[in-house]
């Protein structure tokens, strides 16, 4: 009887592996996030039948943000930009100017939709981007020179609350393996979306409600030609 129950458990777990393993190719556009979801499902099934999952916890907990984690490692050779004094916005005219500039930034960024992601991409190319070279390029084409890395970019501009985000604001995120430090940057596109790049798919829109973006959000900065 005991051997029979063990056989049933192994059979159920093997079936789970087979089903999840074949689901990704059928889904079409598989990425790091979907892989992690599949791994969690397998782990859950193994736990239900009382067996240890063959998938490590580290793999299950991995998220797309880890694709960007080494981004600042290459950028760390660039000298840090000193923290700039915080500035404040006031008046309807300033808000309208910021909004118009934000629209221009998004229009520029959309030109590069689908451009492949490449870790450590050069600032001199538009054929590939990493997260901070993308934001640097978009702002440069609109008259603003940003530092190279996400951590350096987080030190410029005006800090804004998440409830007051406008198109064009820079959004900064920590990573699961970055010890709380900033490791990813993108551009707020309005309607709860971010225009950025990481991993398969390159430059694209994502929802800020996505798990790793919601978890890793640190702060937003508004950078305009005026500041």
C-alpha cells in the first residue's frame, strides 16, 4: 500500500513536469517571467503530493529584474555623479511644460520599440540597448544629457511621488540580488505603464503592476531641460 501511494505521487509529479514543460512552446512568446511562473506551478504540485521539487528555490524566485542586475556592474567603472540639489516645480505653466516634454520623450522612445536588449550596450549605438543606455539615448535626443548608469541617473532631477507621476519621469527599481540598491531604470509612459528594456523582447511597454516592477519600485525623478 505504501509503495502504491508513493507510485501515485511520483506519477502525479511526472505528469506535472510534462504538462508545464510542453506549455511554454505552445504559449509562443516565452520569457523569464513565464518560466518562473511555470517553475512555481511545478513546485506547488510536488509540495501537494509530499515530494521535493527538482526545481531549486533560487530558480523559482528568479524574476526578470535579475536580467538587469549586472547592468550597473559594467557601469560602475564610470565615476559617480555628485548628488544634485533637489528642485521643486510650481505653477500650471511648469506642469504643462513638463507634460509636453514627457510626450516628446515617449515619442522618441517608441522609435526604438523592439530594439534588442544587450547587457553593457555602448552609449554610441542604437542597434541594442541596456536599460540605462536606452534612457540616456532618449533624453539625449531631447536635449538632456544623463549619466550612464541607472544609479547615477537616480541622482539628477527632481524627486516626485508615485501618485504624481507624469509621462517622461524616470522610474528606478531595486533588484532581488542588488542589496536594495538601484539596478534598473525606465521611463513612465502614463496609464500605469513603463517604457523600458530588459531581456527577450528588448524595448517595450510593461505594466507597473507587474510583480517584479511593483516589488522593486524605489523612486521617480523628473528631469527636464530646465533642471
